[in-house]
C-alpha cells in the first residue's frame, strides 16, 4: 500500500459523501479488514510480529484518523472479527469471509448504526 493510498481513497469517499448529502441522504464508510489483520495467526506471520504493519487493526490505524479529520461517519468491524483461532471468520482457501465472519460484520454494522 502506497503512503498516500488511504488518503486518496478517503478523499474520493468525501467527495461522494458531498454528492449523497446534496441528495438528502447519509453515507457510512464501513472498514472491512482482510484476514491477515483480524486473524492473529496470519497477522503475526505477515506483519513479521508487527514490524511490517505497526497495528493489528491496520486498516483503522490508517482510516480512523482520516475519517475523523474529514468528519466522515465510519464504522470499524475489526473488534467483531478479531480472533486467535485460525480461519474462524474466513475461508482458508481464499480469505473471503465465511458465514461466521459475514454474520460478525452484519452484527457489527447494526450495533454501530443503532
């Protein structure tokens, strides 16, 4: 990930939010972390024990301050996905959320929205 990737992406989302608000609607940005972050066994390996990615919740580490700075309504699903049990919330073959992971995400969004 490039040094400006998160900032560029969030600036596009801020522009989209302006258009959406002008239409009378609200927008929420939902952070959906990949398993190398929420699954502790993958994080330990891929981050080289925190040397490559300074925070296990790396997506929010980058996204959270930008959401706050730009006053975007952002939800973080990391805590609801975090696990020490390998492949608990994702398919081993490709890393996509499995049924349990998808359920955790939907519950997280609901909890944060209401």
